[in-house]
């Protein structure tokens, strides 16, 4: 973009006011388009943080569901579920909690 500005400046003789306005607009454009370089290490760390945040959110919701649906026995099973890292499995367990009638339904998923 700066090169384009140089070409315009070289080709056109603009009045001072127009030149000042053009400079401001180019500067604003450059500031809006600045993109910070994110290393692959930072990208991986960001993805891991997102996955861990999703895991924590799932576990918070499931903790309440286990207690509401199954009382103290639900709390015991939830302690096993908390050890899981697989987001997809946690998501399946959460879905099953909405429809499960017994803890055996959930245990089946844990055993997979």
C-alpha cells in the first residue's frame, strides 16, 4: 500500500489539502489492515486453550445434570467422567444425559 501511495505521489501533483487527506486515509487503511504474525506454536496453544475451555464448559454442565438426574450416585459417576479428555466423548455423554433413564446408559458410553 505504501508503494501505491508513492506511485500516486510520483504521478500526480495533488493540492496540499488533498495530499494530507490521502495520507490520512492511507494511514488509516494500513492501521486497520495490520496483521500480527502468529507462530505455529501460538496457533497450537490457542487451539489447545479453546479445546480445554470447551472441555471445562461441558464438564460444568454435566456436573449439574448428573446431580439433578441421579443424585449422589450421579456424583460418583461424574468423578469418572471428569477424567476424560476426549471432547467428542464428553459431548456424547452430555447428550446421553438428557435422555438417559439410568446410570447404566451413561456407563455404556464410558466403557466404549
